[in-house]
C-alpha cells in the first residue's frame, strides 16, 4: 500500500520533516517563499494531510481543493486565524495548532521589544554602525525607565501570563484586561489587578497585546485607544498585526499621543506603514516571536505528531475541532 501523502507548505526544521518522512511520502514547497494562492490551491489537491503556515489562507476554496481524502490541516502556529475552522469541520477535516511550546519564547520577545523600544537600542546601534558617535552626550538617546513602571497586559492567556510573570524582577505593577477576570493569571502574577480596557490604557506605561485576532479584536487599538494612553506609553504587539490600526498608530506617534511602539507583527504583513520606519522610538521585527531553534523545532514536531495521529485515525493531540 502506498504511504499517505503529506504536503508541507514551507520548509520546516529538519527534525519535523524527518519525523514526517519516517511515516509518509512528504512533499515540501521547494521555494523559499510563501505559496501563491494558485500554488496553494494546486498543491493541496489529493493530499492526505497538509502542514500549513499562518501565511496560508485556508478557506472553503482551499478545503474543497484538498478534497475528501484530506484528513487534517496541521497549522504550524498557535494562532489559527488563517484557517476557517468551521468550514473545515463542515468538510470533515481536522485542524490542529501548536499551543504551549512557544509561550515563553514569545513572551521573551515581547520583553526584548519592550527593552529595545524603551531604550532605543536599535536606533542607537544603527547610529554606532554609521560612525555617528562623537563622544558621550548627556542628551543622547534618552529613553523610558522600566523598573517600577506599570505593565498593562491585554489578554490573559498563556502568552499574556508568561509576559506578565517576567515583570517580577522589575518591580512593576501589573494590570490586565480580558473578557472576564482570570484567577489563573492572578495566581501566576501575584498583585496583578483586573481592570477595564480604558483604565488599563490610561494607567499603563507599557501596553502589551496578547489577544487572538478575531472580528472583535481587529483594530482593538485605534484612534480612541491611543488618545486614552499616556504620552510616555509604549505599545508592544507580538500577537497579530491587524489588532492595531496601523494608520492610527502612525498618527498617534506623530501627534505625540504615545511615545513608542515595539512591533513583531504588522497590519499587512509583510508590508507595514512605511512612515513607521521614520521613528527612532519604533522597533519593527519580521514576526519572529517564536523564532528560537528549540521552539521552532518543537512546533514542527508537534505539527508532525498531529498529522501522524490523524492519519492513524486517532485524535490529534492539539485538535481544534475534535
Ligand atoms: C503563532 O504561532 O501563532 C506565531 O505567531 C508564530 O509562531
């Protein structure tokens, strides 16, 4: 009997590919870029399983193209806003994600962004490389202090909690907001306080976003929210770009409504509002919050294990639509 046929939409860390190859015939997108829509539609056809990325829009058309034989779309990400899970369920196709393994790695990067933005690390490094440093200057690259400040966490799930926990060494006050108070968050971050969104925005020195991208969270931070924030505040986004209205962010930075922003994600990835690049107090990264060797490998192994389970008629460990 021929081995089941698995398509992987982009090269993944080798241990994940090796694991898949132990069990299946595996085909991988040979190009070092995201598949075009046409390529995606063509390549999913006739597969038993697909390992997809957050850059692949998996909607009804793609699910139909994959056809009856396909048992699972194993997304190589914890976020799954790129997949129409309801349509997959309707088509009898399982969907899985990679929760847990990237929590601390993502929270670490939220902190890297917070530090880099507050202390203008990237702009200062560029200044040195350009040979512009002429000697110690009392007014050079003055940033924002971190110790003793207030950290506002929007979204009290795994990554929000891990980000908040890491503030303890900096004697910060932690405020958080979510749909409802979260006792697990409060236990993990002693002294943290549940507040409404307005209070969080008004009182926080750093606002870090950790909510999923849904209809309800698109442009969660826009003109109204920037106007509520402190003029010295810094916005950190390691979640999804469209949660922040990027045009409103540019305006808020120009008008001095907030002080800076650290962004791992942008509204129209890979594009972003070009004016953002003009601010020294803005750090923009290419969606690398989970990008450590260990974590990306674990994510790949998790996706592979989800495929193995599905193709053995077992429930995948991280199934979103059992
Ligand atoms: C995710 O997993 O959703 C991240 O955005 C990429 O690791």
